């Protein structure tokens, strides 16, 4: 008869890999900490109880995916989702594919940039945990705002990634948007901040979503008090369609001359372009317009998107 440790490994692995439950949910059911669940999953893989196979995607089999690849030079991973699927279920399908792709990309001795938001919160529930050596997860944009610190929400996302791959964590304890550009300029000279900026400048891999101003699943930055009424009016005047890492974009991909970006703390499209592997994830038609802006800004090497959104992007060209 299997001992209790083997049984716990089996139960944890079954819940995580077969039923798609989160480590937090498993920890509650088994009466242990999330780190203990992570160790059980690691032991299950090392013992051979769990064997993971990832099929590396080749050229997209979707006509919309091939068109996006040809137009924007990205590797498109188009997720088929049935018409009529709810936005939450659509996001879950896309997040599952993105979680697997990102997990495959994570390796040893890497600096890994992780953004935050509605899409990333979904993605981290579908990571495929494996141990790495010498790797560090770096937060790509600040999270505080005038009504809340934003820290618990972002810490949960960043920590889940770090726990999945045994990484160190570097947080970025600054506002998402400063009240004044001059305050940001001063903070950017502080040693605590320059250390994080230096790591951001040397990223090997980054994963991020695309923020949309409107939609059934409104992006976290627009739904949680990060912008006041004056900011909202200003971005409307500037024809902003969304953001990447809280840096605002227009449909044509321009961003440098948008005044609010002088106050934004996120890694810019120009900085993203220096990262060797950049995984952009978008789900839902409301993301099509900001996604088009992001693709025109050349922020991604890899795109994970549902079929309907991919087709909508092409229709907006």
C-alpha cells in the first residue's frame, strides 16, 4: 500500500494537472501551505509520477494566425474558441495556452519580466511548475495608485510565477502612474529604483497582456482607480486605445508623445524591443484595437490570442 506521502503527491498532482485547480485551492483542501503543495508537485515530477510533454507549436494552422505572422513578424499561437463562449471561459482557454508556452520558455539563469493585470492573473493559474537555478522574476511596472497600494494583487501574481519555477523575486514598489513627471524623474535616480531598472534593461523573457479601455472584462488598470477623471479625459483626447505594461498606446502604435506616459512607470515599447523573447497575450474582441496598437509598436515576438480576436485585429487594419 502506498504511504501517506505518495498519496498526497498523487492527490495534489491529480488536482493540479488533471482538474486544473490552483495551488491555493489545493493547499486549502489538503490543509497545508502553498509552498508545501509546490514541493509535492516537484517531487511528483522528479519521481516520475507526473510526466510532462509539451508540443512546441510550429507555424500557426489558423489563416488569421498566419496573416498576423506575415504582417507583424510574430509567432502566432491562435487558440480556437467556440462562438458564444463566455468571456471568462475564453480568457481561461487563452490563459491555459499562454501558461504552457511561458512555462516552456522559462529556464536557468534568466531574468524574467512579469507584468500584472486581469490577463496575467488568469495565466499564472495555468503554469507548469518546474525548478530553475539562478533565475529571477522582475516586476515590469509599478502598482500603487491614489486609492490603494495595489501591492497584494500584484504580489500574488508575481509570487505565483516565482513559486512555480523556484525563482527569486524583485518587486517594483512605485506607483503605476506618478502624479507628476518630475516626481518620477526624481525617483528614477534613487538607488532602490535604479537597481530594478537595471534588471529590467537585461531581461531575457517577458510576459504581458494588453489593457483595454472598455469591454466585458475591463482591464485592471482602468477598473481599479489608477486613473482619475482628468486622466481619462486626457487619454480620450490623445486617441489612446489601451496600454502595454501601463504605457499607453494609440491604434497606430505610437506612444512617445502621449503626456501621461511621462508619468507611467512601466517598461516602454522601446525597452520591450530589446528583450529576446516577448510573449503578448490577449483575449476577447475588446482587446483587438489595443492589440493592433501593440503589434504595430513591435512589442512582441510571440502572440497568444483567441481566433475571434485575431480575426477582429485583421478587420481593423
